[in-house]
């Protein structure tokens, strides 16, 4: 026998200007929008460039130097080594979270009973 859940909360009515969509239709709508937008853009106006090392560092969450900004995180090495380092590093936010979790476990009161279950 299946249980039913009676909910007496009111659901907000959808705005009449927005048609109902599904997750499957969203990529199609975005693709159509981009296709229409890009169809008017001449190929000569499209450029590709590699991101600089400071852009990659900032994207990874490090407070690095920009041409007009002095960051608090110092990075040494060539541009290639810096990019490799950012790719292999743990972001500061994740490192702080891991550290806080470890600190809570390491500084928690422990029992002196060292027995283990068999």
C-alpha cells in the first residue's frame, strides 16, 4: 500500500510570460540562441587566445598578481610551471575547509580506551 503525502502549502503560479520548459529543451533553446547570435558574427571578428597564468590562478581561487593588481599569493617559476602548479594545487577555499575539518577531529576530546571491536 503506497503512502500519500498531503501538502497544504500553496505553490506559486508560474508567470504567464514564461512558457513551461523541461531540462531537455533548455540546451536546444540555448543552442538556437547562440546559433542565431553567432550567424551574424563575421569569422574575422573571432579570436582565440590562451589564458595567461595569472588568469588561470585567479580562476582556481588564488589571489595572484594581475597587471594592475597586487595579490597576496606569491607564485614562482615560469608561466608554464605556474599553470602546472595551479592545475595540481588544492584551491585555498578547499584547503581551508579540509584544514578546519582535520582540526576539529584532531582537537576533539578522545577516550583513552584503545580497544577495537573484533
